[in-house]
């Protein structure tokens, strides 16, 4: 078949390069690569990092409340918490008001790993957002938050 006989692009009315989902996925992949460029801090996954970070913000939380705060389903939360606990990054204690409830907090090792991971997260954010002005960065963050409301 000659090149001029080959079928050309067919308009289908939808462009991958204009797809919000595709662009968000690619931006997320780039951010993850920037975050991991010096190696995963303490072997943390992005989900484990988010879990430690949110727990640091909250101070302490039940597993259920922590999962909701990080937007994870219960099964994923259970696995993430178990891995972090088994690595000694989380402390568990019984709630004094309801002894059936386990309350999570950061262990000293979790705080140390989180401190370095936060530095790396800030660096990844800065590198990803480098082409944008401060106003554009704020607009992007605000628009992404609106999409999640």
C-alpha cells in the first residue's frame, strides 16, 4: 500500500490530548516521578505518604476517620495502616472512652520519615508547578478543589 493510499486520521470528535482525565493522569504521573526522583523516602508509597501527612495534621485519629480524611476506601485504609504500623511508623492506643476503638498517631520513626518526605513533596510540587505563575498555581489548586466538592 502506498502512503497516499493509507487511511488518514479520522475525526472522532474526542481528543485524548484534550481529555481532562488523561491530562490529570499525566500530571499525576509526572508529580509521582518528581517525588520519587531521589528514591522513595523511607520506602513510602504516595498513599502511605498521604496517610502519614494527614495523621500528622490531625494529631490522632481512628482508622475509619483517617481513611475518610485521606479519601481511601476501608479495605485500602486497613492495608495501608497495617503496613505503616508493622514498620513502626504508627502508634496505636485504645480510646479511653471506648476501649473497642483503636486510635492511631505517629510514632517517632514516622515523624522522622514524614519530615523528609514533606521536603521531597514540596520539591516535587515546586518542580511540577515551575512553569506557572503564583496566580496560575493558586487558580489551579482552587479549580482542582472545586472539582472534588
